[in-house]
């Protein structure tokens, strides 16, 4: 190691700084321009629906059991043919996620047998108080395509006696 090595390194560092001074900054004007998220980004939770408008969540509470932060609360109720929410025997009558406690790990998404809970690409989460950080089922459910697909609905007896958990397929991502 010679005496000039620190000077050479200092000149290299200053050269990098000088080179960066003449490049355009990468600044995004956030509220007007939104940045594209990465394919594996984990944002705000969404409760999915089937194509016929019924909820995918069957109230099994596996997502709550898998959550390391204990941020999910699920209370299940029985489905009837007069008031049907999901194709299974049960549905989630109460589904709450405390977004302050959530660490966005994705364990709830992996534990769900019906692929009902998905971490979406919405990153705009802000709260003014703790109560508004608790997202309820109504806030998490994706909207129905048409008004006649809302839940609860009356169905024919015996229409949904089949298996409520679909056959699983390997992930493509």
C-alpha cells in the first residue's frame, strides 16, 4: 500500500460525485404520478369473490392462525339457502384486519385454502386514528360486477352442496 492509494480513492469518489451531478434526477411527483409496483409487491389486502359474485372466504380462520402479528380476526357463521354468502357451509360474518399490526408477510395469503385473501398492489394507506386502521370485511371485499350478484342472496336448495374448497394448482409466479 503506497501513500498515494488514499488520494487515488478520494479522486475516484469525487469523480463519481461529479459525474452524478450532471445526470437528471429520478424524482417522481407522487400524487400526480404513481409508481408501478413490482410483481411480488405486497400491499393492501383484498377479499376476492367468485365469478358468480359469491365470496371466496369460507370463514375457516386459517389466515388468522397463520398471521404472526395476530392482525386478523375472523368470526364464522352458517350459510343457509335463504341467506347465502359463499358456496360453502360457512362464511366469514366478521373479517377484520388491523393494518397497524400487519407486517405484510403474505402468510395469510399462503394459508387460505380458497385463495380468498390476496395482498394487492395498493400502497396508499394512511390513517388519522387507530380505529380507521382496522379494515372490516366491507372495506376489504372487492366490488361485485353487477347489482344482482350482491350477497347475501337466496339460492335454490341443494345448489351448493358441493365442495367449497377448489382444487389447488401450482403458483405461476
